[in-house]
């Protein structure tokens, strides 16, 4: 059984290291692969249009060179890395790109993406940052515009039935992702942090049916795993934006800890919230992306009227994850020039203090050159809480 598990995780590792290999193959077969950045892109529409949603990743090991001749260097380094790889034709098999109003780095650089890259399809989704009743009405209209743009591009009508089936498939994927996280509740976890990072990343590069099949395969085999790949150690919650690589989890494990849960955009922030079923699919998708994705870029009314109540409404998911997975320490990892998360650091720090969870804040430049510095700080933190 161990060799079977090893072969499955080797398959995942290979697709992670050769990110996009399957999408490139499908593109060569005539399939339309639509790249996207950020969890605020409703991928269900891409699937419903008969296309393949493909999450664009950066590369901490690839120096940003060509991209910096076109984008300001004060733009978030993650966005710059994604753009740099596109300029260098790493993603030349894409048919188009969808970018949402996720942060200023996305919004203000969208025109540079659309003017600089020779993809046949581009679309910007104006996702409201303030969420109230009128925001839902606006966003439903915005989603209809998005729907029509994909219909024009593909020459295929997207029916409500198509959307309902896409919602079902993506909800199924999120259920399976949550099941993968369940394997991290044991001490030590059944699945390592880097392994989970790689499975989720690879899943975001595949057609949804193939991603679901891969998750089933991994779940079936890991449920038979007799011995954990890691040792017991401090149980860490990883908090932050789009952490699309496994380096942080690897460093934590090298230093004797385990990332057992996260609240990141490539993790539970994106993969746990489900879309409601049984009603208007457009309204249901608007609710998921406006009400259920807990991102610092979104402002919701402070109904509690107090700082403590506001913190619980904004960060309550962090406390719930920490309790459920018995985390005894947390790392807040953010990128330089990431304003949405940067402005929230004091409030998040106060919230962690209220939970009595030790917190390490790391600001990084999305580069492998900083790994040594990160390791020194993480090692000291784990020794402190261990």
C-alpha cells in the first residue's frame, strides 16, 4: 500500500513541479483554458461555458525580470510574478484571463495585462468591496455581463442548467478538499502541509471532473496510510493571502512543526465556502462570492457596534479553524505591498491575542532568496511555543 501512496503523491508532485502540463495538453487538443487570478473569480461560469478554469500561479524561484519592464515594482510581488510568467510565455497555452476586483494591484494593473498579453479573451469582474443589499443587485448584473462575454467568446449559450451543474461539480470539489483537511486533525497529521498544498494547487490546474477524480484517488489512498509522513510538533495555523507555494509549510516541518490548517486564498478561504443550490444560480453565486469569502478587501457592516464584535465578525473563521484543528501557534504570512492584509495586521494581531494564540508576522517579497531569513524566524518562533 505504501508504494501505491508514494506513486500517487509522486504523480501530484510531478504535476506540481510541471504546473499546467495537463492544461497545456488539453489546449493542444483544442480545449479553451481560461486563466484566472484570485478566489473572487466565479470559476463556475468558465466550467459552464465548456472551458477549463486554470488558476495562474507565480514562481518564487523565477526572478521577476520582463514583467518589471511593464509593471511598477511597487505592485504586489505575487501579482508581478504571475504577470512576469505570462510575459515570458510560461502560460502561452491559455485562451484568456479573468481578473476580478480583488485588490488595487489587480485592478490598477488590469489594463497592462490586457494590452501586453496576446490572449484572445480578457475579462474584468468588478467585485464589490462593500457588501450590502445593493451590492448583490450590482454583482448579479456584473455576473450576467461575465456570462455574456464567455458566451460571445465560446459561441455557446450558458444555460441555468449549465450553471447548476457547474455549481454541483465545484461544490463537490470543495467537499473533497475539506475531507483532505480532515486528515490533518490527527497528531501527527496523516497528510503533510506540503502534500496538501500540492494537491490543492494541482487540482486548480485541472478540469473540474479530473480534479474531483484526483482528490478521490488521494483520499482513498491516504485513508489507508499507516504512518504519518511527519513527526509530532507545534500545530500551526497559516494565515495570509494567496500562498500558492509549499515553501512555508516545508520550512515549518523542517523546523519541527506542522501546518495543520490555514486561512489562505489557495486554502480554506477558497475551498471551504459552498454555493447554495436549488434556486437562481446567479443569485446563489453572488451570495457565495460576496458573503462567504472572508477577505480583508471586503467591508461588511459592523453589526456588533464594538471592536471585539467587529473582530469576531471579520476574523471568526480564524478562531473556528484554530479550535477545530487544535492549533497552538499561528503564522501571518503576507507579501510586501499587500495593502489589504498589511492594513489589517494590528487588528489581526489583537484578535490572535484574544484567542491566546502566539503569532508570528512575516512580510516577504515572494522570492526564494528570502527562505533562509524566513527559516531563522520560524525556527525561533517554534522553539518559543514548543
